[in-house]
């Protein structure tokens, strides 16, 4: 496999003094003594990774400058091609409605088309690197683009269409002479929406807090919401992660402590207005319905008739992503970040070993195991604290009746355990030396008012730039102890304002979100500077959101791609040969208020069509080298 040759090429430099050691908390006194001197002194011998021949440079492209253009920019020698925009038919054999540029597609039509706001994505090979399935998430909707009259004349039909634009798409794609196109119809084509029936499995299945009037057993949920990051399992399934689900639910005038801890609000926090026409989103009528979201959903893309399953053993959170690795003895380990200010990083270790035989042989693997939450200590060590009922403070006396309770109330359980409150943990991935990286996108509230102050792992107050923390487990991936340091603090090292001064070695960026290690070991970083903050203050020089690649051995970061206006870059996957990269462009043309003006949908961007006044569409972008070479070389 391509992966193996790449791993051999990438002999590591870890025995050398590392750039990253300078942001190891144990050495912070050195840093404070003189950042410039420390950088100069430690970085110089690292250029080219010191001992000759020990590290073949992974970064082989010329970086692109920052951009404010309404288009994709890739390095010299690369081409970018748009496929699978919102609204194109997924290719259901029985129904394949064309996209209407006036937003006139019905709810039924939307349910047969790609959803809005593409996010996590993975390529599942059907025939090597020439033909496969792309499985991708649709995080949320912008009603100003989804409807010709936006949220005016709000109706049950509009709610249904918005729900149909959420969820997950499975499409078939094929490469012909270097260009990729969708295969339509396809027997694998599928839409999973906010009302697709799914099963609940694991310790919270059937729990009293999971039961509703429509589902008195608490084992069958309609739909998945706010599907953000994604992951894959070694047995060939896709993990879709439910992030800001609470924003779809409307609470009452008085909220329970549980509802408050999860951010429920009267009227809903996201302005979706589903509760006006769909009672299950009115938490005053169905108080347990929100408990049925915030889970990792497992989907078998190779079986279009399979039922998606919510895996409650992995805990409930505003999940960003789910990254799976294995212990030496073959158990699954899943790393997950909860993207919310002052929330946590989780790890699940399965009880059982992965069986050969694919998805059908591992149908309950993610239902049994131990969930942990991370505590990052000031001395550079860290501990994984088990969310296990009956252990430590997780007892009935403290409000946790059983393991289902612990998992449904994982935020409260992590609070009780004293886990470290992080600066919005987003995606997680693992490099070829076993370092596990997590993007912490930003947290402007750090150290303000009555909010938590800085700590060793989250060292900047008013963190507008974000950072990437990484750790190595003591021993195997199931260890409860680890050592950690900062891979990078985003921001300009020359910035005089300490809160935005970073230690980026290479091209500047801010607000890391998407994170993905390719087969050669390059660490790809995608940014999500919010549209309301973009172009202002410390972000002013950074232009549109971007994708960069980092060499974990040297710490060098190089800008690879810039996106169109008002988008974020998210999701990354490649063909097995490494010669085609797929990424997603989410919410091009997003307005600072996050809902477009239906009278002027193309105000900020008309990407990808470029036609005057056209509504912008999230889409997948295919990136290839003109010479057909491996991406990044
Ligand atoms: Fe959906 Fe944390 O981004
Ligand atoms: Ca994200
Ligand atoms: Ca984000
Ligand atoms: Ca977004």
C-alpha cells in the first residue's frame, strides 16, 4: 500500500532537540527568559532536521499568499475542481431532481440532493484510486440561501426542507483522465437527514432520559443534527459527529440544571425555528429529545439499507470529530474533541478486539469500553480520567444514577472529575510517530470576567488565534498517562500583543479547525476564522480561510490553499495513491450575521459559479497535481 512506502520514507527526527520542546510547559521559564533567543537558538540546528539524510522533507510545494479573492487558490502545478455542490442530486436511482438556482426545490427534492454546508468527508474505495464513495457531512443550513424568501412565511414544509438539507450524503465518484465526476444513478447513493430513523446502542440505550412520547423505549431516534467532523473505523464504517445540536431545541422559561449545562435556551440558540412546526424540537413538550443528540453516529456506507447507529458508549458532547486508532492488541481507541468554550477532550477505549470481517463482524465493538476525559497538568504530564459510574465522584449521591446517566451528562461528569477546560477542541489526528494532535480553535472568553483563567495547556487569555496541543501516550494508546506539549501557538511571533503572539514557523494562520494526517505523514491544518472576526484586529492580515500543511518533524508550516470569501475549509480525505485530495468548502459567502439576505444571496460570494447574483454553494473540491503526482510533494 502507498501508506507503507510513505512511512518508511519518513524516518523521524525525534531524537533531535525538537522545536516543539520550546513550548513544553516544563521549559516555559526558558521561553519567558527570551522568546527570540530561544527560538533562534533551538530552531537553527533543526533546519533540514540536523543529521544529514535522517529526514526527507515532506513539504514539496511552494506556498500560496493570503487571499481575499472569491476563488480557490492552490500552489503552482496544482489544479482544483469543484464537485458535489449543495443541491446537486446524490444519484438515487428512483429520484434525481436537478438543482434549482432560485432555491425552488421542494423538501422532497432536497432529500434526494446533497445537503448544505459540507463538513467532514471520507473516500471509501470501490476500485482503488479510480472509483469510490465519498461520504460527507452537512453541518447546518442558511435559510437565506435555502429559500427564495428566507425565513418569511415559515412553515412545516420549510422546516422539512431544512431538515432534509442536514445530515450525511453518500455519493459515488469516478476519475476519468484526471477529472472526477459523480456517478448517477448509483446503488450506493444515499441521503441521511434530520429525520432518518436510527438506532441507539450502548449503555444509554433505553435509559429513562432517552425516552420520548414517540419512542417510549428510548432506542429509536429520528435523524442526526449538526454533523460536523467525521472519522472512520478500521472495519470500514463512517463516524459522523453531532456538534451544536442544542441550538435546534427551544426550552422553557425555567430550565433545569442539566438543560442549562447543555446550553438550552428559550426560542432555541440557533434561530432555526424548527420547534414552531415540529414538536420534538420543543423541549417544553419533549424534554428528553435533546438527550438523543450529541452522539457519534456510525454509518456503513457499503450497505445503503443499513440503519445508522448512535454509539452512546462514546459519550455525549458537542462533538467535533472522532479519530480511531488501535492498541497493539487490536482494541479500538477513539479520540474526540468537544468544540465549545471550556469543554473537554475525550478518549474511548474498546473492551473487545476488532474482529476481521468488516462492519458485520464489529457491530457492537463501540458499545463496550471505557470513556476517559483529559486532564493536562502544568508539568507536561497528563491523565485520562475514566467516566465510569461508581468511580470517584460519579456516584448516585452526586447525581449520576448509572452509566447511562454519566454518558448523557458527560459534561457534568467531566466537571466533577476536574478535567481540563479547553479552548474549543476541534479535530484530532495522529502522526507517524504516535503524537496525537488536537486543534484548539480559539476562545476569546479565556481569562475574561468570571470565566476560567489561563492554564498550562491553554496559555493565552482572550485567545483569538487558537493553538494545537499534542500528546504522546505513556506506552500504548490505552494508557491513562501521557506527556504533552504545544505543537504550535497560532499567530505572528513578532506580534507585540502577548495574547496574539504565536510561534508559527512558516506561514501565518489562525483558528485551526480541520486536522488530518496524510499517508506520508504531513499534518494538514484547515482554518475557521469566523466571518464576524475575519479581516479585523489580529486576523486582518490573514484574508480568507486557508489550508496549510505542517511537517511534524520540523514544525514548518506552509500555506497550501486559500478559499473563496466567507467560507471555512473543512474535511480532508485522499485516494489510497495520495494523488487526489478531496476537501470541503463550507458556507462560502457567509454573512457576518450568519444568515444570508434572501434578496441578495450573492452579496459576499458567488462561488463556485461566479455568476452575478448567484447563491453561493458549499461544495467538495478535488485537488490534483498537473503531473499526476502525490499531493504535497
Ligand atoms: Fe462544526 Fe467545531 O466546527
Ligand atoms: Ca469544525
Ligand atoms: Ca470551527
Ligand atoms: Ca462552520
